[in-house]
């Protein structure tokens, strides 16, 4: 399916209205995005050209686009321009994998395996997995995309003596699905959610700017025998991803 550009004739400007011009533009574009008139991947034309067609100044149009960026509805891509992004992935804080959650939500993720190798476990990794420092672990790094846009950069460590990842195609199956196939059943996990800024490599892989904020999630998962079987460090683009938690007053 071809990518479309915004039709300037669909944007109506009322100069007599007390509503700021940038907000009028942003409101109408947001309506078209939420209504599905503009689909993920569709482009918003060059700001200079669109501003001229609408009879607006470039700073006014830039302010309108920035409002949509702040709402996570569009993203600026180097060499591409401004594009509509897919709807935000909202994930309940449960003991599930991202792959399982995306498929349950009707999304079809695409995974690129960046590395899958054995290496000596560094001190922090070994401590999470209850192993001696330097004990061999699997190091699995993947980039997960949804609707062609990068969503998450995932780094996982697993004890070599408990699982064998050599025959698993992680481009086709998720980690927890693979573990179930190996008769490893995750029963409980400790998870920490935070945020930090992207370094140069992370920004390149996630199609973000260096220093852009990223959502961080680290998780240590245990099997039904109480053994640590997986430690993960994941990074997410916050405009595409959020956690939902239900709080109860006891």
C-alpha cells in the first residue's frame, strides 16, 4: 500500500477565530489521524511547502507539528520527513512477553536478531541470574518493529546450563514462546521500570535522536523451581509504548 501525503485542501483555516492558527492545524490533523484518514506511514508534507499552501508562516506550522509530535501521533525521521505513527502500544504490567502482547493486540511484530552468542557473564548479569561472575550465559539482542517502525531494543541473558538457544529462530518466535517450547515455564519475575537518554547506537537503531528519552525495563524471571532463567534489559520508544497499572486502595 502506497504512502500518502496530507491533502492541504482538507485543512481549513479560520483567521477570525480566537483559536490560535497552529492549534487549528494540529486539531484537524489529529482528527484525520485518529479517524484513520491518515494511516501509519502517511507523510505530512515538507513544512515550508505546506505552510505556503496554507498561507501560514513556517514557525506556525512547525508549532502545529510539534504539538502532534508531543502527543506521539507523528514522528520526524531523518531523510524522510514527518510521518504518522501507529497507535501507542499499551501494555498491562503482567508476566507476559512483548511478542505475546503485540499479537494479542492484533499487531504483527517483526524481529531482527542483532546477536545471539555465548559469553562470560559480567558481575551484574551473573548476580541477577544467581551465577558466579564469569559463568557462561547466552546474550540475545533483538530489535522489534511494529508497522515497520522500531519499537523496542531488547537485550536478554540466559544461563547456558539451563537453556540451549542454538536451534531457535528468534526472527519468528518470541523468547517466552521459545522457553515454553524448551519446557521452561516462567512463574514469577521482578521488574523495574525507569527512563534514560539514548546513546548514539540506541538512537540509530530506534530511529530516534541521540539523547532522546527512552523507557527502560529490566526484568529477572524465575521458573517454577525458583531458578533465575532470564534477565532482560529493554528500551522502548515512549511515544509508542506505555504500561498500564490498576491501583487498588486496601
